[in-house]
C-alpha cells in the first residue's frame, strides 16, 4: 500500500525553495474528477473519485497579467462564482502552488469550466482546486509531489468549505483514500482491485445543500453505541475496498448511524430514494458528501441504470424534485493534464 506522510518539507526539494521557474508550456488544460466523500460511516476521512464528471481548467502564460499574479479570465457553468482568485477555490489553489514554486517573472490567466454543480455533494470545490493545482504545476514542469498538490488543495478547501481532505485527496490521487491523520497530515491510498467490478449510481436532485448548513445539522455529541457501530462499519468498508468486495462495501456504506440520520431529513425524499435504490438491487446507498446527491453501489452498469431510474422517480414522487442519474466507475487516476501547448 502506498503511503503519503506529509511533514515538514525537505529543504532540498524544489518546493521548499524560491526558484522562480520558467514555464515549460505556454498553456495547459487539466481535468479533475468528481468525488464521493464520507462514504457513509467515513465522515471526513474516507472518499473516492468517480469518472465521467468533473471540472476543467485552462491555464496560460499571459503577458497582460502582472508578473507573479494570476487572474481568472472566464468561468462557465457557474455564473455565481467569484472571478476574484482570492475568493475562488481554483484561484486559491493556483496561488498556493505559485507560492510553492516561487513564480515571480510571469503572469497567468485561468479559465474554469465547471462540470459539477455547486453544493452538489460531488466535491465541486475540490475538483476546481485539484485541476488548478495540477495545471500550475504542469505549466512549470510538474516538479511538485503529491504532498504539495494535496496540501495546496486543502488550503483552498479550508477557505471555502472546511478543513477536510476526503474530497481533495481523491480528486488529486484518484481511487479511494483514507485520511489517517490531519496533524500531521497523512493520507493512505486504498487500492480497489482492478479486476473487480464497482459501479456508482449518482443521483443529483435539483436542490442545493450548502456544506455549511449540512454541517450545522451534525450532532454535538455521539453516544458510545453509535461510535462503535460507525467505527466497525468504516473498518468493514476499508476491508471491502482492499478485498474488492462490492457487496460488503455497499452494506457498510449504508450503515452510518451518526451523520446520515441528521442530514437525510434536510433532503426532500431522501429516505424514499434510499429505499427505492435498495429495492432495485443496490448493494448500498447513502448521501454523497454533504448532499443532496445520493450515491448507490452495484457491480453492473445495466443494473446501475435501472437503479438510477428508480431513484430519480422516488425523488420526484416523494420529494417533488427533478433529478438526474449518472452511472460511473471508479476514477483511478485523479487530476491530470489533458493537453498542453507552446503556441
């Protein structure tokens, strides 16, 4: 198992120096995937990346921008987002990477294409931050480590949605991740076997669930019985990931007795949607991140589509909400460069 233990930076590593590197490319385009955080009982310490959905960043050297600065030139798909890089998760992550690299001689412009809706429970802010961090690093030769990239994204997350890495971790690293510790920060990638089938059914209703509001619903204290129950299910979930057991993974994912019971009533129709998913054959179902997206797990795409149809219907009938279902697999790569140019 790979392990990333993030402590004080090595003084001999490029990220620890003020280098003011020259760009290797004139522009790069990057993609970062959607993520499912918590996975039921793994609140703030388990998450995974899913394919097909995500955000795209185009980053360019711009002579019209002051050296050492970055501007957000355009945003599509999310008109409410700020163009101020100090108030935008992509801008914050990009600035942090520029600081780590010591970029001072060139200015950059950033274009953000939002493929994820805001407040969806699919790691929208993390996807933007991850794509931006990788873009800046790639523009200057991809010299930074997973340490640098994740911590830059975490800095962004801390300012816009809270100090938790169960979205930004998988958005950058791909696959499943376990956040073992925040002080010091330590993240463990969890390898779901490549020869095993795992399908996520993501159903997103036309309803916004702000992370701040959903966190306010959490209990201030947790009973010993509930603590033991969630701890055992989180452990079972990790074991299921490593063993490639989608059935046990789904069962554990469905068994949160601390967070989901408090948040589910805030999402119209959620209880009925979970019942519909399970009756349609899902191995498990829970809220993705802070919601309102609901995630179900199965091992076949066709059955996944059928489960998604039932969940969409349940949202409409029981919650009065229109919803969209997406059937995805595990994204094992995470944030990556999709094109580069010297033109």
